[in-house]
């Protein structure tokens, strides 16, 4: 039986296939890494958003409590005021974060405080006008801004703002 000369074609085909499989494996690894980073960024954003939302609700409750306890709501929060610190029941850091973010914060200010105007409420009326008399206020609606900041485990920061409107009946 004569011996045929081998030319190494099978070896060349195997090397090319190995190279292709290596490139596919590297592409899969880099794609997985990118997806993991995106999921981590989304998790950090959601954590920061939830922290800011919790701080916003604490700030709104703080405004309502201060207005109920105050004889003159127009004098409340004329300067920016910090909200109470959130308790563990109001905001607990998720255990699956890479690093512990700083606690969420919120501040409260009088809605009209920055405008320099004397008005600090909206007067709701029944729509009737009589001669020689001003509107009778059915209620005064006081407006206050609450701004909250929440943080994720990375450099993620979310800022939220709400306006709290509180109607106080029967004050002129």
C-alpha cells in the first residue's frame, strides 16, 4: 500500500474553526459583561429613585404635621429647611448593593419664598362678588415645595420635587 503525502489541510481547517470558536466565546463574554453593567446601572438608579421617593414622602408628611401644628402657616419654611432624618422603617438599604449609598435627604421651602412676593397662599372662593366687599375666602391653600435626593451605590443620584398643597378652611 503506497503512502500518500499529507498536506495539512485538516490541521488548517481545525485551526480556523478553533479561531472562530474563540472569537465567538470572547464576544459572548464581552456581551455578558456589558449586560451585567447595564443591569447594575438600572439597579442603582432604581435604588436611588426609591430612596428619593421615600424621602419625598417623609418631607410631605413633615410639611403636613408642621402646618397642622402652626397657628400661622405663612411663616413656615420661609428659609430652606431640612426634613427629619429617615428611619430604618422608612428607608432600608437593599442588601445586594456593592457599596452602601449615603442616606436620602429632603428639604422643604415655602412655595412663594423665593419670589419675594407677600402672597403665601391661594384663596378659593365660591365665585360670588358683592359690591363694596372683597372675596370671602372659603379656604386658604398653602403651597410648599419638597425636594428629595436619593443615592445609589455608584455615582447615581436622583432628585425629585413635589408641591404640597394644604387647604385650611375658614381663615380670612
